[in-house]
């Protein structure tokens, strides 16, 4: 299953990022802690132009706790500031401004020596669609400022947001990159909701998901959907149909409602009801 998604507004977003980089001191990049590498935009490494960068591992509450720490250490070794965040509860959010100040301490001191005492730190917030940027910003501000939604692509234009007297954010729409060279990257982005479900064959995607999970996390499937060991060795389609029938997702003629089955499968995974999972480990990165 080859997944590619790069709608026209993302080209505009890339242009917005390029045009405004010169205005900011630091970049705050949100990634999905469940897929740390697949959700990290490789284009940003070229666009960032050596700007200091904070990696915010959002949705860390949905990811494996041990893997969170491994990925944090991995990114810190690359020279990034790294913070584990749950934007819904606000856990970790308070560390972001302090981390930015620490990373820019030398620049702030140089500005003071030049007599620029009150220039605010300006940060650009970037990330893939549906990674939780708007929720993150709202929690950081303490009120609803940025537009939020549970669908990728809801923030359409740039927004400057004042966080504190000395700290401002530039919010940008979610952006992917033109082509996923690794097919697994597209799948993982689709699994976690970064790519719109309505442009995908979600039933086929569900089979890919089951195929992945029956190898990586077989206990999660068996515990959530009452699948025994023999059934786990079945083909993904058989497991998928069993889940639908077991849940009672039946249409007329006793046919299984495969669309509803797929939707529920992803709703439960994305909502954390299957458990906490990280689909990548640092040792598998290139």
C-alpha cells in the first residue's frame, strides 16, 4: 500500500516557513512520540538554516514510556533540546519556554550588551498535520487562541501569538514532505492520523495495521479483541473479519461492516485504548 499526500496548501506552508525563518530565534518542532522519526519532517533539516531547535515529543502519554526515554536521549545526542509533552493535560508544556531561554542564553546576553534589553524571543512552531500543535499552543498560552481540531490540515495560515512579555510564537499549518521514500513512513503516518482517512482505503490500511501489530505487539490485539494464539497466526484479513464479527458490526445478510470495523480499530489505537505503543526504535534509524 503506497501512501503519498502533499496537497497544494502544504507548498504554501513551506513558503511561509522559508520566508519567516529569518524572523525567529528558535524552532519548536512537534513530533508524534509514537512515531518519532516518521513524524519528523526531513525537509526541515535543510530549511532550518542552523537555527536552534527544540523537539517536542507530543502524545508521549500514548507512547511506550521506555521508548520515550530512548528517543529523548537519541535526539539530545543530535544536539536538540527535547521535551516529553502531553498537550491535553499540559504535562511538560511548562518546560518549553524555559528550555528556549536556556538554549538562547548566549544570544540574549549579546543583545543586552548591545543595549537591546526588551526584545522578545521569537519561536516558530512547526509539525506534521494532526500532531497536536494547536492544542499545544493553547495549553502554552493558557487560553484558546489557535484553531484546534482532530483532523489534519485545520490550521491554514500563520499566526503570531504572544505567550509572555518576552516570548512570542509563530504558528504554522501542518506540513508533510512531497514524497515518502520509505513506504513504512507513509503507513505509520496513516496509522496515527497524520494523513486524512478520507483519502485512504481505510479497510486496506486496517489490514496493514493488523499485519504490523500481530508481529510487533501481538498481545495488544489478543487482549483487546479476545483473539487466541491460533487466530493470531491467521491472515490479517481473517483477524480483521473476526474483530468485526466479534464486535457485532454486522449489516443485512449477516455481512460484516468492514468500514466500521476499520474506523473503530483506528479510533481505539489513536485514543490509547489498545495501550501505549511506539512503532519505531532508535536503533532502527538510518
